[in-house]
């Protein structure tokens, strides 16, 4: 098949077997949801409702807090019952809007423009922006911002990220099988919005049926190609995916995909884009994988944004063993969260439950200088050296050795025989370096 | 729902690997060579190895106790050091030689720097260097050829008339590399004759015996085949990586081919470099000592430079230095350069533009 890839990377067990053959199930409308006002990169959204207000599903309840921000919509119909700080899937607490449902799921009026492809690019982008769409792969960058290259920059390729290289997660895989046409429509819209001639769908080799179904449907499309990619983590990282499928390297030190004329969007985002442009439907639901060895019945669930993780787990029959760790997202880059009393957001791709043994933490040993982290770093850094400088509070050296170029994929910590918490050290370094830059 | 679950930074899954799993796999990889040593030299090989291991482990435990730090001897790193010290001795050594070597290796080579991860020199090699400097006769003389070995060397001089009477004696009692050295330096026989002996030495027949280990030598260096089996295992487990051994051995091969002949450059047969690679401690050094994680560079380019440096120094010592063998000193000398190499070989980040 001529698989493509990048240099470096690791081969963790993908553990997708728990949920990969489970068809997407729709979660019954939850009784209570919380819409956090920060589900994206950028300034928080500004609430426009008050406690006691009646809201419909799909109704806007918060305005975008700026250009790099998105509006928020209620995902169920009911009443606003609280404006307060709630748990957030990244492990912190964030201002959010609690809505108690009326059990009726009344929606705002949606339209259906069957000729949506004839809409002008500007109108398309406007609908995307109004629908409150941000990247659904995890990072959550507002989609309309990615689609607005500054003066002088052009985009010639849209890459859809269907790699899903995080172990356990199968949500993207399921939508690629079950909503293939919607994804392709979304891709065509994205290409039109930025006037990109080429489209690429990148899929990892462990999903041969997804590759096949896309290839079949795109047989007649000359300017959209399906790229099969080697099974290797982090194949789905933006820069690595761009390199594997176009041989273009995004410049380090803060370069963006648009510097090499590329925009990358997750396959789930493409569906949201399609629904926003065709139906004027805001982003109020997504597919999430609930998995783990101890989950009674692992599932891929289509759920409303703001649904509590506890409701999702209950839908899967709970766990067979005592829970040791709860992870929001994938096991490599996801966040361990202290409580299931946490709402899912637009970027929630997975909910993983580990038992006590899987959650076991190992003590850090001394660095052996074995260089395993150097061998696998997909960004070609020397992680052990960066961590060493951070440990010594030497931010300048940490910066010089590329702490800001780290994509935090976690491969280095995965292979370290000394269990050194490289990502944690690097994260501290990133924070300290950006603080000193702002001064 | 008041549960508070464990939180920690990502990643939340981890490859099953630890310092002790690495070290014990190295021990396993050294076992074939030890077995071959026992096969050729008898139970004395095993005893010498045990003395060194026990000495290394107890020294480490004692010093860690004295330093009031956790005792980590179960991680296997002192066991590896002990084995490697013993592997550098010949089997006629007295019992206290491996003990002194191992104590020195752990105390001065490792713990004095702060223990595992902080030492500059390969501890086992430092231990060996100490023994060689202190008891040169015990460590290099008394080298015991096995019988087939003598016959190989004997056959290399068969048919040569006019040999001064002391030459056969030199040849049959020295190490293979010692013979080569003697042949290069000798004024007692003609260049041509020396050349013929050298060619006879580096014949397929000898190389076969060297490869299998049917020769004399120190305990652990005797069989290249057994060492390579262990090295292949470590490479398969991603515990050693190709760059250092390949650049080390490759450099030796090229330099010996070019400069190793007796009659000036390019006068060596293509088998001579192979002879050099299979004899002495090169295989052991290149796969098990130069690759020591703590004392070799972390960067990929750095590892290539490190291997090449070891190769150049080994050849320089073997061809023009005072010793027939140069592996341990070349690795020790290159150990010193590791921080410098790492500093100047930091790789360009992915996507970094040339400045």
C-alpha cells in the first residue's frame, strides 16, 4: 500500500480491541449538563444567559470571547441552573454554565441547504465560526481561525487527520466507517473555504477497512487522496502527519502548518463543519470512546457536549474493578482527572478507566544517558537534556535545546528505563520560558 | 461521586522497562561468553567471575550504606561491572585479582562520582586499567594458549626456513595481537618473512578458530561468536544500538586495511582487519563496553563520532603504541570526551531551518 511515516516514534500496544467493533450508540439525553466556557485554545467565551433562563438545544448561551475564541451553545433543552466553576477535563476547574434538562430535547430551528456547496466561501466560514467549532482531536484550536490565513499566506492542501494514534481510542475510527460521506463533504467545504486545490485523508494502517472505504468513495476525486500511514505513535501529531503525507516540514520555533500551505483538521471536526454549513447546526454533540480493561462494556458513544463522565460510564455498565485512574483523552497525552464529576467538552475524544495496578506510579531513578528518548523523539530533540536543564532551573538552556519545540507526545517518558517524568519537566520548562518571554 | 482518583502527568502508559531489566538483560547477554570460557578454561572461569561479582556487589552495598543512600545492588549494574572485570582476566589469575579489580571499579570508577548514572569512565575498564598498571605481569603474561591454538601458530611458520630460533617461541606463547605486534617490530627476520607469517596468521583457518573461540585469551574475549550472540540479543531488545559498535569496528577495519600491513599502506591482506577485529577485546569492547549507556554520548551523531574515536585510538595503539591491544584505553580516553561530543552534536529540531 506504500505506507508513509516520519522518523522516530514508538509502538505502544494499541488496545483498540476493546471498542473498535462497537457501533456508535446514542446516549439518552442526560438530566444535567455543564458547558465549560473554555473548551478551546484562546480566550474564554462570554456567557449571555442568566440563572433561570429557559434554553433550547442548539441555542447560543455564550459569545466568543474574541477572534481566537468560539461561542458556546446549550446541548439540551432546559433551564440554566448555575453559573459557577466546574471540573474541567484537563484537571482544573473552569467557569461553566449548568443546564438542567426538561427531558424534551426541544431544538432551535435548523435549516437544510441541499445546495450548500454553492454557498460563497465567506458564508461557509461564517457558519463554521457561528457553530462554535474547535479542533476535536484534543488541542481545540478554533477552526475558523485555522481557516483564516493572514494576508499573503495561501493554503493549497487540507489534511484530514484520521490517524487516531492514541491507544484505546476508536471514536474517529467509528465515524470514519459510519459517517464517511459526511466527512468527505466536510473536507470539500474546508477545501472551498480556503481555496485549497488538494485534499488528503491520512489514516493509520491499523484501520484498513477505513482506508478501503475512503478509497472507494474517493475513486473519482482526482484532487483528494487517501494516504495510508505506518502504525506508529505519534503518527497523528500535526507536524508528523504533514511531513508523512506531503514531505513538508513545518518550521520549528513556532511555525504553523499554514507556513507550509497546509491546514490539518480532525475527521470529527470535518463532520461538525459539514453539519454547520449545511444545517446551521452548532457543535453540541460528538462521539467519544469509553474504554479500559475494567470497563464492563466499552463503547463508542455519541453524547451531548457537557455530559458528565459519570453518566457515560454508567451507560457502559460501570467497572468490574476498583478505579485507580480516570483519563480524559488518550493514555499518551490525555489528562488524569480526580473525579468523574467532570463534563465532556468538544475536545473529549476518550474516557479511560484504569485499575489500581495500571495506575501504579513508579519512582524516578537517575538518568542513565541511555539515549532511548533521543532515538525516538519525533521532534529530534534531546529530551533528557531538556529535563536536566529544567531541573536545574536553567530556562535559557532549556529554551536553547528546544523545549518550546516539544509537542508533548510523551514518547520519551514511555521508553525511559528510569521512569523520569520527562513531559512533566518539559511542561514546567515551557511555562517558565513563556513567562520569561512575556517579561 | 466524591472519589478522588490518582492524578499524574501524561503519559499514563509505560513501556515495561527499568534500569534493573536493562542490566539483567545485559547479564543474560554475557552468559554465552561465560559458558564458552568455562568450556575452554574450566571451572576456574566461573569462580573468577563469581569472585568479581561478589566483590563488586558488596563494595557497592557497603559504600551506599556508608553514604546513607538507598542500596540499589539488586538493579544488576554492579553485577555487570563484576562480570566485565572478570572477563578481562586470564584464567590463571589468582583469586584476589578479580576482587581487587572489582572493588576498584565500583569504588573509584563509580561510587566516588555519585553512583550509577554519574560516573565518567566505564567502571569495569577503569578496574582493568588499574590491574594492568599495578600487576602487569599477572594480567598480560602467563597467557595460556589452548592446544589447537599453538598448532595454528605453528602452522603459520611451517615451511619457513632460516627462522631465528627464538621466533617460534615468541609466536606460540604470545597473544595473537602480540604476535602481530612482534612481527611488525621485529628486526630479526626479514620483512618478507614477517609478511608471510602475518598472512598465514590472518588466514581463513585462524579466523574461524578466533571466531569460535578455540584459541587462548582472557576469559570473556575468547569467543567472538558467543559475544555476538549476546550482542544480537541486546540489539533485538533495543538495549544497545548499532551506531557505536558499527562505527567502532568499521573504523578499525578501514584503518587496519589501509595502515596495518608491514610494507606500508595498502599492503595488508583483506583478512588482516578481520583478524584484528576478532582478536583481543574489540568485540567485547565494541558491543558491551563502548555502548555503556552512562559513559557514551546520547546523541546519534555523537555515538558515531564516539565509535570512530574509539576505532582510531585502538588502531593507533595497536600499530604504533606500546601495547599490542588498545581497546580498553581507547574507550577510557573517549569516555572523557563524551560531554564535549554531546554538547557539539545536539541535533537540529524537526523543521529547524539552517541559520
